[in-house]
């Protein structure tokens, strides 16, 4: 299949009773009964997504509409009705209500780490795959944390504020080198592991806690409990996803277990640290300082919106000494945004053009070798369906009169996904295959690409 040339049939079967589809979602996709090429694919990109993504998707021949900000819900609903692909960052909320109007939507790209802004279950039930970029900003976050460790250890944040106020306050009390200090990392994934290497290079001893057993890098050591890590560490930094297990994982009890005059850094998720407990720890000077890049509730746009109306404890937090606050910029570097643009945009066009779902966060992950340009009479059948018994037997019976070159199927929760390459077919064969597969009672989404 030539890059940028994707001819497709696609359908959405609204009659899927066990999936409880919204009553408003009752019509088939436009162009469901005839092929379309890449020039017909409409893409909506919101929130100032990096130019690399725009270049990749336009290079595939897609029609790309890009906006620098998120859209109000009513405008978003109007826009999403006519696009096949949408790209967002963290502010746009793709709720069940919004997705119910997405009658042509095939795929969602989250150009960030998290996917909390998308109703993943609703998307899967409509046959919409969701992709994100979990690793591209790892280095950016790790470097920010190293900078914060040094800033906290030298009280640079407070000195900077004082100098801007015209105050000369040259002191060395409670200012330290980080060499020889102990760093405790909670969550030893891509960010935690990179941070570990950087910290060791600066002379720190590294311990980490993770719920799975992980091979450490360098001389870092894994501890068996969170309490052990808190008790050992001069600096504690969090790099965990938002899950039921991690919500509010650092509160009064955990802060009290930390060393006297230690430091806490949160660049993971705002729900992980109980901010009132952090304020108490700073006010009592049990904590020598802290750095926060993420918050339980964050403004939806730039401006003077970080106040007590957003989070009731904001005023008290702002009074704390040796506290570095940043507006969720851990991954906000030019390098990270370029890499995220490349990673997510590539996943989007591979899914649209070839059906490849590797990396999807809500969908079975499958892939096959791409159909070659020389395979003139070959097609790829892409079939998302209810994960119920007997479906593959039904589909294989439909395909039994044809030469199936390759076939792969997998399931995830209520949704299953099959990919099959069929050779030696003509237009009549394609239409018949499409019609019979898409009429299956278990059908969620049928596409044929060639």
C-alpha cells in the first residue's frame, strides 16, 4: 500500500445491544459504502499540537484543521461530527456525550502522557482507538526534577523572589550540596529510570520503590516498601500514573515518615499528593522544601486562574517557604513536543492507513506486515467486534472462499479486533466481503483498506 494512498470501505453497525450505544448514535459513517482515499480523511488538531504532527499528517494527504486552543463543548461537538481523526492534549474533554456525536471518528490521538481526558470505554465501544505518548517527554521531566533538587537544596526559589523585590539576602544556612544525599524515587518507569542515572552522575545515592520488580540502572537499589523509601531519603520524588492505588498516596502519615528536613517533589499527577498535608509539613518545617508541577485541579487556559476558587488551599500554599511551583510544564520542552508529535501522528496514520493498533490504550493491539504495492489484488479487512463466542467462526466462514494470506485477532475487555489480508480479489469480491462482515450482529466497525 503506497504511503498516503489509502482506499477504504468502513461501516459502523448501530445494532450492538450489549454495548449500550447512545440513542443519538444511530447512523452509519458517511462514505460507508464506497472507497475513499487519503484526501478524504479529515483531521482536527486542538491545543497547539506541534508542527511535526501537522507535517506528518498533511504529508499523508489528509485534510488537517489545527487550532491553538481547546474548543467549547458545543463547538467541539459540531466539529467532531465530520472528522475521522482528532488530536488533543490535556484540556479537551472527549466525554461520552461528545463521542456520541462522532459519527465518522476512527481514532483519537492524545499528544501527551495521560488519557484521563478521554472516556476510553465509550471510545472502545464505538470502535475508536486511542493513542498517546507515554515516553517521549521522559528526559524533559527528569531534567526538571534534577533542577528542582538543586534549587530546593540551595533555596534558590526564595533568593530569586527576594532579589526581584530588591532584597539582598546572602546566606548559607540550610543550603546544601546534593552530592552525597539520598534520592528516593517512587515509580521506576521511563522517567524514574532516567532521573536515577542523572542523580547518580551528580553523586547522589538512589533508592526506588515500585509495585513490580525492576532491574535497576547503575547502582540504584529497589526497596520493598514505600515506608522504607520515605525513611531513607533526603529527597522524595513521585513518578507514578493516576490510578486508584496512587490517588492520595502521600498524606499526613507518609510525610511524617519522611526524614526531618527532607524534600518532596511531585511531577506526576495532582491527585497523588494530599496538598493540605504537604502545606502542614512545610509550615511545621518537618519538610525543608517542596516542588510541585501538578495539581488536583488545574486551569483550563493560561491566565490568573490559579486561586482559591480552583483549589481551596491555594492561598495557604503560596505562603510556604522554599516551595517551587510550576504550571504543569514537566514535559513542556521543544524537544519533547517534537517527539510527541512524531510518535502520536505516526500511530494515527498507521492505524488509519493500515489498521495497526500497537500502542492503543483502549483497544486490542495487533499488527501485520503492510500490504505491498505489488499486491495489486489484495485487501486488508479490519473488523472490530463484540468479544463474544462464535464471531471468528462466522468471519472465517465468510472468508473461506478466498486466499487468506495473514490473519491476527486479539481482544481487550468487551472489544475484539481482527486483521486479515486477502489476496486475489476483485471489486465484486470486496463489496461482498464488506457487506457480509459488516452485517454481523457483533459488528462494531468494519473497514477494508487496499
